[in-house]
C-alpha cells in the first residue's frame, strides 16, 4: 500500500498535468491571455467637411498634406455617401450599421437643456462590439446621440472613455466654458480651443490604455462653425485670399478674415491627424492600425462666414449640408492600414457600411442591419456592385433619394406634399445633377420609385 505522502504527491502531479492539458486545449480554441489579436482602429470623423475640401480630392487653396499622404498609402473612395445630410442621424447610422428606414435617429431631434435624442439602452453598435471583443474604446470630440446620464450616454454605448461635447448645440463654439469627461463636467480656462483638447486627450488614451488593441473615434468639430482658429494656424493664410470681414449673426462669432480662418481650420485638422499618426508611428503601432477618415455630411451652407463657392467645397456637386443632392451626401472617405493596398475606388459606400467594414477587418462579428462590408474591396478582392442605396430624411422639408448604379432619383418637399414629383439624374453623364431626365426615362423612374417604396 502506498503511504499517504506518496498518494498526495501523485494527486498533485496528476492535477498539474490536467491543468496543463486543459490550459493547452483552451488556448487552442480561443481566449488566450494577453493582448487581444486584431488591428487597432482610428476613426477620424470630421464635422461638415466637404467632398472637395482635401487636396487628394482636388482642393487647391487649402493645405492638407497629412491626409493627402494617408490617401496615397491607402484607399480613397470617390463615391462614398453619408447616412444622412446632418449630424445626429449620420452618426447614428455610422455606429449602428442601420439605414434610414430602420435607424433610431433620422433627424436632429433636440432635447433641453442639453443634448439630442438618445440611443436606446443596449443598442448594438461598433463601439460596443469592439469593446466586447476586448478593445479599449475612446471617443474624443462631438457625440450628439444622447445626454450624459441618459441611455445614449457614450459610456453606456460602448466607450470606455469620453471627452468632449455631448450636445451638438454646445459644439457651435470651439472655445466653450466646459466639456464632459465621462459623467463629469469639467470647466476650461477661457479661450481654450476644444479641438486641441480632443487631440491631447486622444494622445493620452493611446499612451495609457495598456496592451489592448484600441478603437478611437476622433469626432473633431472642425470645420463646423463657428469661425474660430488659433493664431498660429491663421498666420499660415494671412494675406492669402481677398477678404470681406464677417460681422457675425445667427449666433456665430465675427471674424475679420473668414476665408483665411476657414482654410486654417481645415489645415489644423490635418495637422492634428498628422500628430496622431506620428504618435502611433513612434509607438510602433501605425502598421497595425486601420485609419479611416470621413465626414458626417457635406459642407455647410454659407453661414458663419463660410464661402463654399470660393473653396469649391462640394467639389462641383450640387447641394450642401441638409440636402440629398450629391453635395449634401457625398463625403471624402480614406482608409489605410494593414492589408489595405493603395487604390482609388469608385465603389458605392453608404454611411451605414462603415461599421461592418471595420468589424470585418478586425475579425469581429458584424452588426445586423443594412450595412454591407466593403472589407474585400479594401483587401483588393473584387466585390459585386453594392445594392441600391436609399435615403429617407425628414429634415429640411422632407426628402427621399435612391441611388441605383448611376441613376439617382430625388423627391423633395414631402412635409408639404407627400406626393411631390420625383427628379431623376444620370450621374454618369451629369454628376452635378443639373438635368432632370425624369420625363425622358419613365421606365427607369418607375423602377427607382419602386425601390424607394420598398
């Protein structure tokens, strides 16, 4: 008979061997200790940046060297569209992968005293999916999808850290008296330029998050009005353009050289992107980071001192922010990162496609909804043409639009007339939507209308 000491020793050896075998088996099927595999994600979401306001999209008056360099090493899309031509619904559709027909937020629904309509508790979205997959998640800039403390609070929607404006009305000044840090309202020294704080907070997050991969949504408020930019950026454009001083109005601040200021705002955005990318390169993380740059809608109307005609802000397209013409919906889209070959693509991309493309690239299950991943295109694999894109936007008088290949149909003024006439354009021959050909192509119009109703 074995002694009790020998029996105990045998039990300990067997337990250790079992733990080794089980641990090895578990490691082989997932959930290894240490950093979660997968690329980092930096999503740069500009505010009212027009399709034609970057050098890589033909801009000649405004310097954007860092974004142009990013476009050269990645993919630039010429037919990317926002989910809606105004802030809140565009952000909702980007994060949730839902199109206008099923999105929770379809217009700028304002709440008092601060905030917009909140996302519902537990809403599946890009940040929540990456957070559940082990990513460190941070949002820096403008939110607009629910007040702090509501179901739409960024911390309740998948972001570990939030610093910025919860309310888009509050974001109409780039030098606010305070900003939110998670649930804490933090006062700012007078004259603090909020976009600088967003950049610095994002840099701090990159340095302190630990070893987990990250998802940073850098939702800068540039170049949304008001016309405000620090003097060091303004100096770059001093005396460059003919100027008419902007005297203010409609709640916006005056500026003596509005063209120089507007150009300087976009160049400062470009500079901040360069600083973020340089930090990633310094940390050895740039080569494993997906960088996506886009805008929430087309350029603003000429309010606050903006001169979109002078800068060709919409790239020659018809319409501005709030419009379902191309100038209100088509936005810049740049994507660079591991496995993404340099290219210029004319594939149609909807704003609600972005989340699933990023999740696909990260190896994380995609969101249910209308979003179609274009990760194969990013990887250089041919994809079938995207299915038709439809917009249903109740704002600005009520509008609908359907894009089917090169054919685009538009209906406006629906709030007053639900049976408003349809317009039809062939974007292959008329990208500026100058010639309504509905009367000449009744069969095509009928097809597009059927899609819109469906």
